[in-house]
């Protein structure tokens, strides 16, 4: 983030796709710099991870079904089985932009879910 010119204090929200270390492992240092952040994480995350977020003082939103994050930005909700994963969907004037972690549930399922929820 430093190399890209972003200060951790500028972050309002983090959406974590799933519990693999390369997707969730950097959260604790971010929380050490910015506790005013909102973390959107799958409800299936283990309690010790959720407790770490709470202990750091961040606001946590556990996601199970689709969740509106802000105007034109929403989560698909948890999809798949192991690991359960959420994707981020951005509604633009030219259609949807879908940001996935690893797409463990299958990219077709992620896209179908996003398309079904686009008008919500």
C-alpha cells in the first residue's frame, strides 16, 4: 500500500473473500493502523478470527446472504462449501464488475448470483 501511495488510515472498509492466508493474512497489521474500519467477512469464519477483529476495535459485519455495502457496491454473500467465499460486485453504468478472491464456488455461480442480485 505504501508503494502505491495509500495510507492505511484512508481505508473505510475491507471485504475479505475467504479465510486463506493470502486473502485474510494482512488484516491484523491494517487494523493496527486503522481501527475506524469496517470489515466484511463471511459468517463462516472461525470465532478466533472474529474475536481478533473485535479485539482490535474494528466494526465487523458478518456476511451470510447478499449485503449492500454502499451505493452500487454489494457482496454476493457466502457461496460454496469449503471454503465458503464471498465476491464483491460493483454496479456501473456499463454493467456489473465482479471482484472475486479465488472463485472457489465456481466463477459461473459467482456471476449468476451477482446477476440475480443486480437489481436489489
